[in-house]
C-alpha cells in the first residue's frame, strides 16, 4: 500500500497541471495514468520514430511536462484504476510481462483528471478493419502505425476532426476529405464565437491551412463504410448531405463524434453529477470533500479549460485560493458550451444504422434487436448489450443517442482485472500469469 | 534510433521499430486483433484502451489490450477468438 | 378496464412462468412489474437447473421442474442459452466421498441419473480442478440457462397469448384489486405474489433475504465443462445464521465463467462486500487454482428469498392472509430458476383444483403456520 497526500488520476493536461501545482506547493503527489507515458490524449507521446513535427500547443506541452518533472510529483504509468473508495483508497492493475501487478494507493485528497473518450456512432460497415476513431487513428499512428500515402477520410463531428486531419496530413497521409455533420450555420456561429479565443481561432485557421488539399464537407455525414473485393477491408465510404449520396474511395476512415467524459471513477465514488458531468464548485471540489475533479469530466471544454481547472484543483489541495484563475474557467466553460451547441448531433444520425448494424461491438448486438425494452438495464439483461469488457464505454453513448437511455449504476471493477485482484485489499501483489496448464503442487 | 525488433504474429515473423505498440504491429501486418462473437475480424478502434477491440493473446495470455502494450523482442501475438 | 382472471405481481422468472401457464389456458392475464423485468432476484440467479436433495420435498420439486426444463428445451430461443451441461458435486476428502455414495443412492432411488466419479475420472472430466480431490457425483441431466432471457421468453410467450404487462409499481394488492402507483386500479379474481424479496405488499410473508455475490469472467472456452458445486454447498445453504461461502462455478455458453456462491443474513445493502468476496474467491481457488488469473468483467450481488424450512411457498396465501384472492409463488432461495416452471405448474393445478404431478402439500404456505412445522425448524 502506497500512501500519499494527493493522488491524481490522469496525466493529461489537467492532471499534469494539478500535480505540478500541488507538488510545487509542498504536497506529496502521485500521478497515475493508464498509458505508458504522461500526456493523456491531446498530448499523447509518440512512442516510435521521430516525435510529431511542430504544431501549436507543442510548446505548452513540453513546458507542462518539464514543469511536472521539476515539481517532484511522482508519475506512474501503465496503472489502470479499477476500484476506488471515497474513504481514501484506489486500486490499480499494471500489466507486466510476467503478470499483473495489483497496487493499492491511499490518499488524503484525490484529483480526478480522467479526461474524455471519443463518442462513436454506428453506421453500416463501421466494424470493418480500416475504420478507426478519429483520435483513435491518431493515437495508433503515434504508436507506430504508418499512414504515409494512405488515403484517409476523417468524419464525424467536433474540433477534433480538423486537428486529427491536420496531423495525419503531416504524417503524409492523403486526407481526401473531412466530413463534418454540423451545419454551415452552426460552424459559422462557432467560428464567430472564437473571436473571444484568438489562440483557438488561430489554431483552427492553421489546421485549415494545412489541409488546403482536403475537401471540407460541411453538413455531411457518413452513411456506410464499404469493403473491398476481399470483403474484409475498407475501400470506400458513402457520404450524404441529406439529399445526395456519393461514394468516396479511401483506405482508412477516422470517425468520431466529439467526446464523452470519463466519469466512471467519480460515479463509483458517489460524486454528485450535473447531467452527464461531475458537479464541482469554484475550487473544482466535488460533492465529496476530499475529491476534486478537473477538465473534461466536469464539462467538455478543451485544453485550456483542462489546464486551468487542473491548476485550481492542485492549488486547492495545497490550501491556496484561486479566485483569479476561476475567472478564466468561466470563459473556458462558455467556450465548451458553444462547442456543445455547434457540434450537437443531428437527428438524421439516428437513421443511419440499419437493423443489422452492430451497436454493441463486444457482444455483436445489432440495432434491430434493441427495440421493445423498457430501459438500459432491460436491454442489457435481455440482449447482453453492454455486458462485454468495454463495460458500456462504447455502446453506452450509442444507446443514449439512439434510444434515449442513460447508462445506469457503475460498479467495480471499472476495468477487467484478474480474479485474484479482489483478494488483496491492503497490499500490493503481483499475480503471476502463465500459459502453462495449472497444476497444484502436492 | 530505429532499432528493429522481431515479434511473431499468428506464427509469422514481423519486424517493427522499437516503440511500436502491439496493436500497431498487428495493423502493419494487416492482421485482425481478434475475431468477434459473430466471426468478424476486428482491430483497434479507440487507440486509448477503452474499446477492447484490440484484444489479442500476447505471450500466451488472452484478453490483453494491445494498444497499451509495446512490442518486445520475441513476443508472440495471436488473434483472440 | 375489464377484470382479469389473474394478476401476477412480479415479472421475474417465476412470475413470468406463471403468466405463461395462465395464458396458455386462455385466461385473461395481467403482469405487474415495478422495476426492470427479471431485474430482481432473477438477474442474480446463477441459472443452474439442478436436482437438489436436501429434503425429499426439495428433491421432488427440483426433479419435476427440471423435467419441464428438459421437455421445453427445444422450444427455448438461443438467447436463453439452455445447455445440458450436467453438474458435478465435488468431493475433497473421504468424508465427502462417503456422502457422494449416499447421494448416489438417493438419486438412483428417485430415478435421477447420476454416476460416481473416481478421482481420475473427475480429473479427466475437469482438468482444471486441482489434483488431490477424491472424486464426485456427476448428474448429467442438470442444465444451465441464462435466467433473464428465460424470464423474458416466458413473458413474451404470455404476451403473445394476450397477457398484458403493466410497468408500474403495485402499491397494494388485496381483495382482488391491485392498485398501481400511477393510480390505475386493476381487478382480478386471483392475485399472485411472485415478488422475490420485495414483500412490502404482504409484510407477514415469512421471507428472509439472503445476500449472494456473483463474479463473471471474460471468455475462456474449454476451461470448464460442467457446473461444479462443492459438497459443502448444502452445508452453506442449510445455515440459518451467519455468513458462508461455497464453491460453485458454471460454464456459460459464451465461454465465460460464472462464479459463486455466498450467503449472508441480515439487512445488508446491495453493495459488494470485499471481505466476503475474498472468502468466496479463496474458496474457489482451493478447487481451481487457475481461476486466479482469469479476467473478471463484473461483480454483483443479489438477494435470495429464503423461508424457515427451505421450501418455497406455492399455493393460496391462507395462513398469512384472510384474503381468498391472494396466492403465493415465493421463497425459492437458491432454486428459483430451477423451480420456476414446476412452481407455475403446481400453482395452476391448485387454482384449478387439479391433481399435481407431485404431492404439492409440502409447499403450501399454510404449512408454516402449523406449530409442528415451526417446532421442527
């Protein structure tokens, strides 16, 4: 059991700021992240080859990581939180080459900076190899999947699409089009609102400039991913603007519909929610006095919001007031709200899946089999939708959008863990995993 | 800085740069990570460890999220069913 | 609304089985469910269709009900996942092996196919059991089912035959009237309470909650072939006080393993309790060491409805209520899944005044009011 004053879960922009701020002000800080390295999603490290070439935010990322390093906060990567209790413990699993290391962390104060994940919406053919999330494809590229020379369509909704498309272009992909379901009017209003955030506006303009060869199809959405002659790999997508439908050949499709907050730990702990987001006060404190939350889980509002909120939470743990910073949070929240409006999902997307389109990818439950139930629990019990290892992280937002049901109670384990992990509440232990047949020693 | 490793994917040898995730290696080899419940080939989707589509058998241990694992020399990787 | 022939409170597996039986007779059936259908005790059931011999009456009912499952198995849709896996009662020492032989005799006499397995035969049938066990009793006719889908199937069948389902909480049920929370008042000649452990409609129901924990793993096809239950299971189920755990594991059609079991008395809430979970897992580890590495997807709890003499309440509520319109199909403890079709059949017989395939008197609710019965307990 490792004890610390401040435990930060998530080493993305919010977690990095929180940990650095708390550590700089005298707290003993440990940061846990599921990924190998700090950075979260938006600042994900490339683990192979040269780092991605310079782009806006790069300077901030390196300054933030350097600050974290100097602050004295301890960063532990590869730690997946599967259990947490508000009384002050968190359990993690860490996969090593010889097995699974189960660790216990005891905290006085907890900062949840768990970020967000992409929302995927189903369409016929979305399970074909070659179809990825938008951020998903970018993450895989950073993990060593080369896209040079590959023809890519980036589709869905949200500011992430342009960022992903621009990075893929820098990685020598041929980004033939960006397909954005938001209408021209919505996008124009969003762009207008960016006058209050000149840095964001400039970033957007820069991305667009990097994609000068790419068609930007506004008010359009993908209705089908089509396999090539071998039946197994993507060869084209069908796109519509609501009237016409046309086909665009591609090797890869990067498709994501904005973001959903990772609020599972907060829900497990019993934090109060405001809709789908964790409720926090001006100091980023949740309804539980020793638990703070910063960044996307409190509202999808982007990088700057995450950094400021993380800073506030870290300083609050150190007992330092932050009224000046709190003003910036309000401005960033407003940006988040205008994002929500701009990239609201159009109702036509509900008509895209066909009855035989898979909704739950873990259990291959099709759209057609989801009708006639009373709610999420009913559909889960009867169809197994949401019963797979992703525990509803992918299909939950789909069902919510298509059928209007919100996912219900969160239970531990938050991620799959070896059975033996439940036997160690007080110590850390390595559970050896072998592929030998098990023989009890007599 | 371009050190190459060899790993075995479904029995066939692949050479990848150090730092490549197992999921990326499987994509490079054009092999699915797993076969779904109804027999569809699947590979990584989210790239960040939440979708579980990239699950494969790594060094004999099933249900490993390959987007979170870096390739190591002589690693054996098989698509899971 | 026209009066119903019967109103069934509770759309779990028992209530749904009753609904189907009544609908098959052409009765006007109403089913009332205040939560998620099959979301109560049914969703916490292991789905083990098993002949259990802890008393002659229990043996008779489970054997009868199991035969109905087997007879119906062809008709059950794929989602119900019915499989004739068979049970192996596992013996860990000579004392338990002696018990295996005793039970073998009991089963033989009752006409239930069963076979004694030597240690070698046990290891051959289930290679992932640890070495050093003494053997077991194989009961090939036992099965495995996915309870919520089975309940869903019964309810869908009832609906197909005209039954109406009311998704609302029943606030009161008496004198042939059930008042729903939304204000609707339903009228029927008979009311059946098939409510698991939610007994607020008839507080005098002598039902105690017994909490259980369940764990389900990811897919490991071929790891386990039969449902395995340790012989100590009955000792655990017998205890009327205190907490206990017993090794009980089931292979699901998906290749997932469903692990139980634990029993606790008292007013526990539905939270998973780390200590009892650890004991349950440790016990399982003692039989199948390989389990410890398997990936767990979910852990949950549920409440069994237990009665003082460990037999269910099937029949008129007489004894607990003066109300002639009230009937009970309740108190199934860990055998609700197994006994659902049998109980539905017995209840119908009682309502129609027909003779049952087995003697139904041990399950009549009124028995628990008899002083002799109470003294026995």
